[in-house]
C-alpha cells in the first residue's frame, strides 16, 4: 500500500469505468471497498479497469473510505447496499470486530473479502494473499540480512487486521530459534505522519536496533525517509512489503534488503470477474473452502529491474 495519498476515485478512472454514462444506472454495480487511502490500491484499480473492459453489463466501482476506520467503511458499504449494489468485495479494516456488520451486508448482497480476510463472517470467498506465507518470506529476508542476529522492530497500519496479524505471525514462525528477534511492532492507523514518527521514536529509544520492517506498503517508504534523514541508510537493515516506488528504488540502490510483494492487480481483475460469474450462477470459480490464494513474490536487487518494468506495463493498461 509513494507519498501522495488518494482522496477518492480519480476522475479519469471513473470515466474509464463508464461511471458517468447515461446507461450506467441500468447496470449491476460491483464495488471494491478498500481499507484506507493509499497508493497501493492504484494497482488494484488497474485490475478493476481491465475487468470493466470485459464486463460491459456491469458498473465497476472502487471506493476509498475517507478515513481508515471500521465505522466509516461500514457506512460506505451500507450506502452501496441501499443503492442496490449487486456485490461488494472488501478489505476489512477490523475483521474480527466487523463480523456482525459483514454478516448483515452478506445477507443483503454478494460479499467477497480481499487483502485481509474475515473468515468468521458469511462472506462467500476471500481472494488475496496468504499473509502468513508473506510473513515467512519476510522472515527469510530478515535472516539473510542479519546473519549474526539482531533486534528488529516492525511498523504496521492496522494491528488488528488479519493481514497484519498473519504477516507478523509468519515472521515470528520463521525467525523462531534464531538470533534475530522481532521485539516490537508499532501501529499507526494508516496515518502517514504517525507512521513516520513511530520510526523516529524507535531510533531515539533503541540505538541498538538492527532491522526495521515495514508491514504495510507505506511503512517501508517512511522507514527509508527517516533513516536517510538520520544518515543511517545501510547501517540499519530494512525489510519491506509491497511495491511502493520508494521501496523499489531503495531495493535497487541496495538500501533495502528486499520487499515481499502481492498481486493486487489480480485481486481487482479476478475478484470482479468471479463476482460477476457468481451472480450469473457460475459458482465453479469459488473453491469449497472459499479461499483463493494469489501468490506473492520476493523482490531483491537481483530481480527488481524486471519487476519494475512489469509494474510500469501493468499500470499503463
């Protein structure tokens, strides 16, 4: 999940999806509701846009809550249901505490989850990463970056979200028994200012910290910025998640050991297509357990150029 945040769906994207056309109101609405305003979701937008080109009978929308809060997200979903949305795919802000509301939505329209699952809800399917596996990949990067061990601190947006909890779980499982320790994880509620301040606070409080881990897409750029300002790039290892341009640039220059990326393009593209098929009666794309895993990738200096080229091509579509 670049420095500039997205306040809402872009005009260009809206026009590309045909949201302003006269017959849009006659089409079934499928909405992708994200968990907060972050440039991470631009890649998912590109996937939704591709799906729109293949689903002319649907009106596809990608919605950003103005605040990364469960109540705000819930109100947005209620509004979509009231307006007659045929399906909603959501990255729940706080899945454990949103189950009752998610069940309410699921009783009124087709509900999929993505990015952060809500397995105890009545959602039909989850399409996204195995966050435990992503965490394990990050743990391997930590072990490689710190062969002699060291203290690490993590930073994350929403500590209560399953994607955060599972990534941390994967890291801890991988580094267990080694000399690498994850001694703390600081949350920021997807507040960029707070995210940067958290890193500054750790540098001041822990002069012996060896490694900083950005569990959400914007956390790694904030880590990079703080270490650069402090003159400590290369002295403290950085492990990241996702494909923010600052993160990829840091990997390319060797300041960031590596980043574990997901495929949000596929969440947007495959998710919209699957919901449309499900509505039309074709449920074959949803497995019995309701879980569709889109594998992640580990990006380091050896493959970052190829990955950046593929990202550029993807976002041009």
